[in-house]
């Protein structure tokens, strides 16, 4: 629990920090789709470091309104976003990859399903990444060990050569580990999930600036 909270406390786009709400469940308020994607990545990496072969934390995502944006604690916040997130974390126990997304506004339901599907596929991919794969991904993304990173072809060959020297392996070994880690696929999946999540938030004109995402997680 503490390791997970420490990872999520530094998420970009965090409006209200994650607080424990009941038992081993916690909840936070996020401002943008990329923050949800980063949350999925960080929890997947935490699972890998814990030696888990399957997703550990259940993730429920809710889109809707927040009644009082002036509150300083997610435990004190209210609104349809939190109700949707509560339902999502319940449903996540039976969902593929333990990820569920629910929308408070019916008009957003189809867009929500599309975004949920992208997150399920992304988390499934990341769950299959081995420790060696994470090591190479981390080494090629200095200062962002818990992010998906960028396309390998967007970095010059010297960088991979330096990583190979750092890890004491050949450049071909680095390339092979990147391929087995499905890095390119992870990048594409993260970008797609982010776009679809942002469509959910922008989709309902009645939600306006009050649209919010709430994430609850529980073992």
C-alpha cells in the first residue's frame, strides 16, 4: 500500500492526492488522461518489482462532476465522478486486467468503453514485461523510470550503446530486450489510451470544466 501511494503521489496532473478511503482502497482526483495512463504504468512496474505475474491492484476510473473544487482532500470531495469511480472499482474485480471505467453522464458511455478497452490492452501488455525489459526501458528513459518512455528509433544509436555498456551487455541484447518488452507497442498503446481518455472528458458539454477523473485502487 505505502509503495503504491508513494508512486502515485508524484503523478503529473494530480489535483487531489491519493488518500486511503477504506481498507486497502485509495482514491485520488486527476486532471488529464495522460495522468491515468501514467498511473497504470507505475502500478504495472510496481507489480513487476513485487514479482507478480498478474496485475495486482484493481483500478477503477470514474468520469463526472466534482461538487466542490475547493476541498483539499479527496476524502472530503463529493460529486458524480466519485460515485462513478466507486462503481468502477467494484466492477474492476471482474474486469479484464482488473481495470474498469465508468461515466456519470450516459452520453459518455460509448467513449468510456473505448478508453477502458485501450487501458485493458495497455495493462495486459505491461504485465508481460519482464524485469530485464523494465531495466532496459528505465535505462533509456533517465529520470522517468516509471514511464512508458519514447520510441526507440527516436533516440540516437549512441544512447543504446551507452545503455549496453552500463548494463554490461551487447547492443543487440539491448535491442532484443526492447523488442521482448514490447516498447514500441507500449508507446503506441499509451498514446491511444490518452487520446481516448481525453475524448471522454471533452465529450459531454454539460460537464464542462467540472469533468474529472477519480481513480480508486484496491487489492
